[in-house]
C-alpha cells in the first residue's frame, strides 16, 4: 500500500499524522511512505528523520494525495483538500462529520473511504483514538489554569499550591471521565484543594480509592454545583454526554456568586461547552471575561503541545493503521469490529448511524458493504 501524510493546513495546527517511527513501521511491513516536505516540522520531526526511516519526501501536498492509497492525517480535510478525494482512497483521520455537512457531502460525492478516529470503538466501549487527546486536554487544563490565575495573564494572582501559611487554590472539576480524572491528577499533584463532581458514583469511588483524603468527590446536582462554584478559584468543565451537546451545568446567574477573577477552563467547549457563557476561543487569544469571571475555551487544546500530542495520538493510531494498510479497509474492517466502527463513508454511502441521523440521511450498515464482521 502507498501511505501518504500531508502537512496539516488548519489554523495553528502543528500535529502530524505520522512520526518517523511510524513511517519506519509501515516501511518494515513492505509499504511505501510519502511525506509532504516539512509535514512534521511543527511537531519537531525533520524531513531527514523521515528519510532515515525509509520514507520519501515529496514537495507538494497534491502529489502526496495522488500517490497515496491510504492518507493518514490528524484533522478533518479543509475545502482546499476536497479536490483530492477519490473512490479508491482510504482517509484515516479525525473527521467529526456530524459538525461538517460540507465535508460529508464532498466525501459522499467522491466515494472516498472515510475511517474516522473519533468513532473507532473497542468492544468495551472505549474510544482509544479519542482518549489520548482527552488525557492531554485534562492535564493541560490545570497547566493553563495555573497560568491564567497569574496576575500578568489577567488572573487574580493565585498560586495553585499556595505556600505554608496561605490558602491553596480551590479547583472544582465538573466531570470525572478521562479529561476530569487527568485534571484531578495534575491539580492534586500540584497541591491544590480539589473537588471533583460526577453523576457516575463508580467513577467517584475509584477516584476516592486512589486519592483518599487528598480530594473531595461530590455527586453532581445543580445545588451542589452552585455551592462548589462559589468557593472555586479554578473550574474545569469536563462533562460529556456522548453524541449530545454538553449539558449547561454553569448557568449565567451562577457567575454572580463566584469570586471575581476566578477562571473557568471549559474543555467541553468542542461539544458546545458546559457554561452558558462559553464561546470558542483560539490559542492566540484564549481568554475573555463575563461578569468578572475569566473564561478559557480553546477548542483544540492539544495543539498547544503538538509534539506530545502527535506522539500520543500516533501511538494509538498505528496499530489500526497497520491493519488497514496490510489488509485493505474491507478485510481489516471485516476482521476487526473496532475498525468497522470507524468507517463513516464508503462508496458514496453514509455508514455511521449518528452522522446519518443528524442529517436525515439513509444509513447503510458498513458490514453489508465491506463484508461481515468476524
Ligand atoms: N477542548 C479540547 O481541546 C478537548 C480535547 C479533548 C476532549 N475534549 C472534550 O472534553 C469533554 C470530556 O471528554 P472526556 O473524554 O473526559 O469524556 P468522558 O466520557 O471520559 O467523561 C465525561 C464525564 O462527564 C460525566 N457527566 C455527564 N453529565 C454530567 C453531569 N451533569 N455532571 C457531572 N458529570 C457529568 C460523565 O459521567 C463522564 O464521567 C468532551 O466534550 C470532549 O470532546 C475537549
């Protein structure tokens, strides 16, 4: 199989779909790897490293798309890239088609085979290609939160851990899933006073077991949330109802009871955010203030730590990518239900139920098109 990897063209996106190490794995299995010139530079990988791994550096994106049978990316293609779609091309990347009708239309019109990272699901329900980015966003939420509590960054001038004789910062985390538990780990590690809320009592019991008296776990309800917010210096929004927009747990009127200058880092912004006052921001101007409360609502937080994010993402994507490259999408999907669950478009059909439902399109189960799942 010819494997391609192009430079991401989305604003401020520095991740890349393949590391040199990944390229070497594909080459070892007999595939050819084409990398667009400078594709890895933003993540700290040079063209020479890819060449040493056995990949070929190609000057133009267009040529890489043309030569490839399997295109491995990070972000969904942008309009400039739609012209490269073809029926015999497999596209393996984040697609987020439910939020992008123009991309879905272009994929259906071309017949391209779209395998989406975000829907690839293992039998226990885990989403292994989403988890690494949630781990990073969760950890980063505290790092960024600590920064924007500092005076020079518009904060109230509070050190998360405090020092002996001063209060610790109070960190309130809404949601104890992957983002929330990673935020909890870093906040507790930095010595903050941490409260974490969820509806899932088993999750809270796990965290209680892990951290003991170092954190407070609370069952999430509107009254409890309001009381916790009133005490908080830093709030992390980390809730998710899969497939739905985030529940608005922080109503605008709750801001009145919060401390002036406190900060909401709404990681759930990519699902609409869990505060009524959330609106998407970008790394070049990440914060804004409503009613005296600072908000940080960056939709692609992992992009700030592109090197770590690229390595974490590709550690997860490589094993499925090698199966797709080795067997072709049809056999790989038929033999591995996780890969089957990643197929969002095939031969001009929409093959992801949630995406189809969102746009009232006819759903075609991919196993009918690709062969039965073993
Ligand atoms: N901004 C970014 O760059 C970025 C990066 C990664 C993930 N995210 C987003 O972060 C969010 C969380 O992702 P995750 O991987 O941690 O999801 P997850 O499914 O692992 O965890 C979500 C948690 O929210 C809890 N929850 C649901 N409703 C709740 C409520 N009313 N009160 C309290 N808890 C509630 C669930 O029980 C679950 O434990 C998602 O929207 C995800 O897309 C954003």
